[in-house]
C-alpha cells in the first residue's frame, strides 16, 4: 500500500445518493385515543346539560301553568277554598239546627218541670179530697169508694210527677250538651274562616322562580365547562408527532474487492 492512500476495505462507504428523509408520521397512542373518548363523553354530557337547562329555564321563566299555577297549586288552592266555603256553610247550618234543638229542649224541660209540679199538686189535692170523703154518716161511709179512687189517682199523679221531673232533668242535660256542641261548632267555623282567609291570596311564584333560576344556573356551570373541555379535547387530542427518520435504499455492496498482492 502506498503512503497517503487509504485502504478501501477499511474506509466506510459513502451514503447512497438516493437516501431520503421521510415526513413526520403521526402515530395515535393509547393516551390520545383515551383522551378522544373522554372528550366525546364530556361533550355529550355538556350538550345534554345545556339542553336540559334551556328546557327547564323556559319552563321556570314561563307563566308556570297559567291559571292552574305551578304544578297545579293555584287550581288546588281554589278547590280548597271552595271546599272550606262549603264546610263553613254546613257547619253554620248544623250550629243553627243544634241551637234550635237546644231551645226546643229547654222549652221541653221547662214544660216537663211545670207538668211535674202540676201533677204533684194534683196528687196532693186528690189525697186531701179522699181524706175529706172518708166521713161517717150514722155509722157508715157512703163516699168510701170514691175516696179510695181519689187516693189511687193521687198515687198515680205523684208517680207521673216524678217521671216528668226526671224527664225534665234529662232534657235539660241534653240541652246543655247541645249548647256545648253549638259552641264547638262555632269555634270550628271560626278556625275554618281563619284558614280560608290565609288561602285567599293567590300563590306568589316570583320568589320561587328566582330560586329555581339560581339553582339551574349553578347546575349549568359544570355542563358548560364539560362541553368546552370536551370540544377542546376532540379538536386537539395532543398527539405527539414521531421525529423524522432517515430511510436508506441499499443497491449493492458498500466496499470494493482488490486482487491479491495489490
């Protein structure tokens, strides 16, 4: 080998002229696929939340059932007021009837007491008449039979007087019970009137609409955030590109052979 020359066998072969660089190749990774799936789920969740928010907001901000009121509460309120009116009328009629019965029982008790007093006096008079008829005329009692009859009637009158007085007392007690019942009915009517007054005003929905709107807005926040994050992850899944790599095409051996002894 001459000085200044190199051995072709040990010299690395030059790169072929047809070596070319490839473009960056994007290879989807498992993390990117999972990110896309999560983004799709977040987008679906957010879109559903926004749709439900719109429907609920339209319902809350609307007239809430018109004359029926929210959830039919106004209609139920009117029905309840009408029922209370009918109940108050029925209680008033019952109170009037009980009061009339009480007055009638009072009159009956007084009449029974008067009749008992009369029968007691009648019995006393008959006993006196019977005693006066028991006279002796020449050793005989011509009116003894009549006196016995008077005595028997006097006993019956006394028994009737006792029954009338007992009935009068019972009627008087019943009248007192009816008077208590009439007072109870009056108190019940007063309570029903108070309840009716408290239900006369229509149901106010402004405050409840405000509260419902605030709650809906609060639940709207996670839906909007989920929608934005999901759309961002769908548009930009953050897949890192693979760096460029050189690709060679080998056409022949890279070194030359020399004759022996060269």
